[in-house]
């Protein structure tokens, strides 16, 4: 497992294969589409009110509380430890789901799942720290494709096992536990990155000769990453280089990074277009996560799982397929998004809102399924345009 130490042209292959294996097994969770029927069924014997009002909200707030500190810690410890933490959180989540009982235990499940989702940032950030920039597009496509394929395969597998093989929800969760455990094992074989975006950047020490004088000049001020040209990035990024014999203390380094983050934030969001697209992104993602969190509760209201056939896995598989198709379509449709982006944003946001109203007011489970398919596909289309 030392192929990343080989020839430069092949040094990216092993890390990419391992991170893709990690992404596949961590996303291969056939039980997830059947969480609400599992919790309200004979295995856990919880009421739908307990699940809705006391258990599921814990994920929302724990994810919110953990997201920003985890983001900073992820960069500081250089990604791999956070991927290991995610693997441990996955395993604890499904061990509790399998063997613990009661509202408090399920609230702990939601807390650890909040840790899982908050640490997802390390998955995509990791690969950019171990491959060269000319391979970013390729490895990004690999990482995203493998997770979409795993999510679709998991939903299909779960539905087939439930509908055709009469496999219990307990055993579906056991399969998921095995899968996330394999993802944890994969994390151990990842090479430790030597650099990161903020705390362990290489560009300061690699500043070309003469950059000291340029950086020390009082006019003009150093631009943020939103204003930098790619061609001048190595000389312009980061705080002004210090003399070789002046090594800043860890406290000074952390403070400098935080100041740089605040400067980037101010400069980036001085653009009105970037500001309102980012606001839309934040609000839309918050709404999307809420729908994902509670959609199974709605389906259980429309067609109670103890007395009706459950097709959650099939719907999730189709929704994932449609989402990937709409996302790919953005890359092939010749549209000037600078001119038409706001129009698309308004139209498809309205379609999303309409699908939510449809799901709320209809009593037909198939109309609920259709509304969810439209909602998820439109959201993925818009988030791709925003990207």
C-alpha cells in the first residue's frame, strides 16, 4: 500500500482508489430508507410522535453545532483523522441502532449521525490535498460518481431484500453496520496529507525570490482568494512571508489563519451576486435537509408501514438517479448562467415549493412519492448551477 510513493504520474491512483472505496462503503447503507418503519416497528416500539418530536430534531441541532468547529479542525489535523472520526461515528450510530432501546438511546444515535454528516467535509477536501491540481476534475468526478452509485445500489438492494426476500429491518441495519465498518478500515490505509487549505499551506514557504519585497509593499493590499488570479496565486496567497529565522508560534499561526478567513469572508461577500446565491444555497440546503429528515415520517402517515407495502428504497433509488441525471444535464446544456441563472433559480425554486405543497395537502402516497422525486431532482439541478 505504498503506491503513492511511486512515480509522480501514478502517485494519485492509490489515494483516489482508497477514498473512493471509503465513499462507496460509507454510502452503501440499505437500511437508511427504512429508518422510520424500523423505529416505529416491533424492534424499537417507538411512537411516531416520539420519533418526530424528540428524536429526529437532535440530528438537526447537533449537525448545526458541529459543522463549523469540525470544518476548522478538519483543516488543522489534515483530513485523515476526521475521516477516522467519521468511521467511528458511523459504527457507534449503527451499533446503537441495532442494540440500544428507548428515546434517549435513539437521541444518541441522532447525535452521532450529526457527527457523521458534519465530518463529510473531509471526504472531498482530503483528495485535493494529495493530488495535483491538474487531476482535480478527474478525481472529483470519481468521488462523486462512486457515492451516487453506492446510494442508488443501497436503496435498490434494501427494497429488493424487503420486498422479495422478506429480510427484516434489523438485518438491513446489520448489513449497513458491516458496510460502514469496511469504510472505517479503508480510512486507515489513506496516506497522511502534508498540506491543507489554511493551517498547513505550502505556498508561504515556496514563495519565489523577490516576493518578500512585493508582499511588504504597503500599496496595494494583499487580495483575498476571491480576488486572486490563478497565475499570481503562489506569490499572493497567505500572510506576508516572514524572515527564515522568524518562526511564528502556533498561537500566532492560528490567529493569522482566523484573520485571513475573516478577510476572505468580507472580500468574497462584497459581491452581491455571490451573496444572494450563497444565501439561497444556505436556505435551500437547510430546507432540503429538513425534508430528508422528515420525509419518511410523512410517508408513514400517508401509508402506515405496519399495514402497507413500503417502497421507500425504490423511491430513494429513483430520486438519486434523477438527481444525478439533472446534475449531469447542467454540464451539457449550453446556457449562460450569468444571464439565466436567476431565472432558473426562481422557476425551479417555485417548482420545489409546489412539490412541497403537493406532499402536504395530498393523502395519496403515490403523489407524495412523485412530489419527492420532483423536489430532489430540482434541488440537485439548482445546487449544480450554483456550484
